[in-house]
């Protein structure tokens, strides 16, 4: 699997340069409210009512901004229980100003984990998590980006994928993770997108985002674009060295040869615990990531 990843485009970008003052202003506060709202529905575990209510909220939000929306349903058969778990990816399409421009994908998962296996309190380890950072933070940034591009469309076409089933499996059982992105790559998307940026766990109040190893190794041009942009904007939460190797939805896109990178701060003490709640996250952190992505989107 690994060597197949070397097929990476060499011409991702046309590199327009906007000065920061030309860019729409990404509101960390508004994005944080979207994070709180998601958590207010309760854990968004696949197949639950909470998940369905949250999806309705996303659909209305994105539809009101003028996106064309695909709700893509699929069934996952859980390896252990044999139960069929209904899952749904939400894909929102925003047309750019130039009909002939390329299309780029920004993705995050909205499901939250059905169990808190690393909770310090062993009696809570079978409880579902709120996933304020692990789940809601990435979507909260996509939602604010959607606000910006609905008001001021960029040149390129931008799609957002709100993916289900990223965090389903038991630790180490990789077949049971990244289910939404594994489903999405079956839909002939390699020709459609020029690259994919995945964001996950980017709300931590103590934000430090290192380069992720697989992203740097197999999608170096895209990874350079992100970290160079952060440097140029003076967003110090992005640290320009490799900090960890993470399996996340970006790996699914890599398996079909799409340049793909994940933006993630994996040093989060509340990971997969019932303490992954909004008070551990901050508007400032969402804004740091949002500013970098805004600058990238408007130069595509
Ligand atoms: Zn997780």
C-alpha cells in the first residue's frame, strides 16, 4: 500500500497571492458556536438519533448558504456484533467564480466515538464521547469557511465532505475506522479533486499542529503549501517539523492517489475520554486553522 502513495501530482496550485487584507475574516468565535451547537445534540454516534438531528442541522445550514448537497447513505456491518449500522456522508458543493476552475475538497468527520476507552475513570470507558475536539472542531471550521465562501465565492470550486464513521473501531482494528472516507473514495473522485485537506482535532486550547508524517512523505507539495502559508500569516500554532504519524481519513484518499494531508494536533490529553468537551477548546485555535485555510482557498 505504501509505495502506491508515491503517485502524487506535481502541479497542485496556480499560486495567486492575496494580501491578508483582501481575505474575508474567519471568525473563531462564530466557529466555536458551531462546535458548541454540535455538542449540544449529544454524542453523534453513527446510527443514533443524535447523529440524525445533527445531520439535519448541517443540511439546513449548508443548504441555506446555497450549497448543492448530496447525502450519501451506506451501511456498515459491525465486525463484532454483526449489526448493520447506517451511516451518511454529507457532501456540500460550492461553485467558484470560474466555471473552468479546479475543484478542491476539505473534509472532516462529524461522528463522535461510541466509547471512551482512555477515560481515567474505568466505569466510563463504555460511554460515548462528546467529541468537542475529536469531531466537532473540524466541522466547526468547515462551517465558518462555508459562510465565507457563500458571501465571497473564490475562483475555484470548493467541496466540503462531512464524513461519518471515522471513529467507530476498537483500538488497532483499522478495518473499522475511516468508514466514511473509505465509502467516499468508491465514487470515482480521483479525477474530480485536485487535492484533499482533512482537518481533525484542531480545537485544543493549547494548539500545536506539527506536520503529520504520511502527509509530508506522500503529499509534500500540499503539506508545504499549508505550513508555508501558516508561516507567512504568522500563525504560530503550526510547527514546521514532523510530530507524529497518524491514520485518519487522509489515508483513504492517498490510497487512490489523491494528494491529501491532515491537519491535526494529536497531543490532546482528553483524547477518547468523556472529558473531550467544549471547555477544552477555544475560538482562538479554530481561528488559527481557519485563517490558514481561508488564505489557501482564496489563492486556488
Ligand atoms: Zn478519535
